[in-house]
C-alpha cells in the first residue's frame, strides 16, 4: 500500500511539472511582458490567490468541520 501511495505521489509531481513546463514553453516573452504591464490585474490576481483562496479553504473546512491534517 505504501508503494502505491509513493507511486501515485510521484506520478502527480511528474504530471504537474510537465504541465507547467509545457505551458511555460508555449508562451512568448512578448506575451508575458504584455500581461505584466497590467499592474492592476496582476495585483488583483495576487490578492485572489494569496488571500481569497486560503480564506475560502479555511471557511470550507470550518463549515464542514473537517479535521486538522496531521
């Protein structure tokens, strides 16, 4: 059972890394620069990902009375 869990964790990491690598290689520097020039949009995305998403996760755990992970 431990071997299967380790294998699934490894497969997940490989999938995530390969997906991010493919997405990164598929975009150009001009496209990246165009997005980064929109400062307000970048700030909103950072607030959403660094503040709102954790708060939503915390609220969901509180609503469903989920146990604290080990």
